[in-house]
C-alpha cells in the first residue's frame, strides 16, 4: 500500500506563494499517478493537478493553470505543488493523492489520500 504525508501548508497573503510537499511510502511509487485535490468549506472536492508516471505529463485545472506547478521526484518518493500568485479562492485543505491506474480528475479514481494540509490565503 501507499502512505502519503503532506506538508507545507500555511497562511499567506494574496499574491504570495507556498510549496506543498507529499512524501510517499511505497515500493512502486514511480509507477503511480500522483495528484492534488482541494476542498474548501462547504464545497466538493476539486481537482487541482496531476502528474502521470509515464513521461511525467501534467494537467491542471483551469483555475490554477499558469499559477501552480506540480512535479515529482521519484528518487525521493515525493510530489510537489508549487503555488504562486495565490488568491483567496485558493483557500482549502489540499490533499495529495495516488493511484496505479487513475487517469482523470475524478477523486473517486484515487485509492490513496493524504490527511490534507490547510492553505489559507488572506485578502
């Protein structure tokens, strides 16, 4: 199984930056699709970004495209989310996710979830 531990959340002002990290435990990390979702109070889980194992291709939600960057370091079993130009609407709990076969933005496709890290962006 895969265990995910997130870090890097915090409180920032609008326009600021944060870098989230997700450390994964697993013998086959390099073949897992890795991604990030977020959930704001009273809202459904929202897709943020994904990086596939094959070729490292990435895809982003329109709301974060151009501001966020997802990356992975397979040697360190770690995935990152660099968040720049943060907006108040980015405030949410951010979850790291992993799955062997996931190929989309549907949260139901992902078997492994971290506990989440809070990101709060003030005006």
